[in-house]
């Protein structure tokens, strides 16, 4: 991989919006003779380069591993937190009856119940207790790849959650998914000289 290609990949990774055209401009510069379309096509060409794609993927995996270690993120921990929200009931945090509502002492709550509490606040009408979204937690647990208790009516057949999200957004807007658009833009032959040449 050339120095400019590595610079492109590093700029691409540093951009939260992952704009290949912007990374291309940063790495190769855009003079008055180069158009925005040329930068877009050049950026797409760079993303299709196997060495650059492998470098980007390796760096993304490295960042993911570091974040998982730093914050102790694991599949098991995520499932456990979802289960806490999904299976905690209001009765675990408060008692109610004819005499009114009594909030349980937070120091005496089971860790599972405490983790499910999203909000406790004093209002002019009394105390408000809000638990995490039980329905959403149950849905996420049910869709978990190893449980697979239910699937959408329209099975997408995609493994990557980001790709699924982009496809869902594209479907709602009645447009091509971004990956398809990039490929279409990248197919334009002869738009730029070979970026490896400078």
C-alpha cells in the first residue's frame, strides 16, 4: 500500500461519517482541475482496492477489540443487561395497594431490578418510576442470533447489523442501499488517473 493510500484509509477511518470522497480529497488533494465527482469515484476506487479494504477492516477490528476490553463489552454481558430489563417488573421496585404506592429502598433492590430502573423522579403529583423498555428488550432478546425465537416477516438475509440498518433505511426511502450506490458510482471507467500514480 502506498503512503497516499494509507493516508486515504486513515482519513476514512477518522471520519465518523465514513465519506470516501472527503478522505480521497484529504489524501490526494483536490486542485481546480478535479471535480467533486472525481473525488467520489476516486474514493470508491480506493475502497474497492483489496489492500486498502483489508487495512480498513483490520483497523476497525482493532478499535472494536480495544473498546470491548476497555468497557468489558461481551455478548454475555449485553444479553444479561437485556434480560434484566426484559424480566424486571414494577413489583420488583415498588409496592402498591389501597394505601398508595411505596417505592422500595434502592439499597435493598436486587441488582437485576436496579439495572432495569431508567428513571426515578419527584413530580408535583408524587414519585415517578420508569423502567427500561421491556418490549424492546424482549424483542432484541428474541432476535438474538443464538436464540432466534422469531424473525421479521421479510427475512433480509444479511449478517452485518449496519448493513441491515442501511438496507432498512433505504427501503423506507425507496432508494438503493448505500453499498449498491457506491458500487454503481465506482463502476464509472476512466474518470481519474490511477491514484497509485500520485
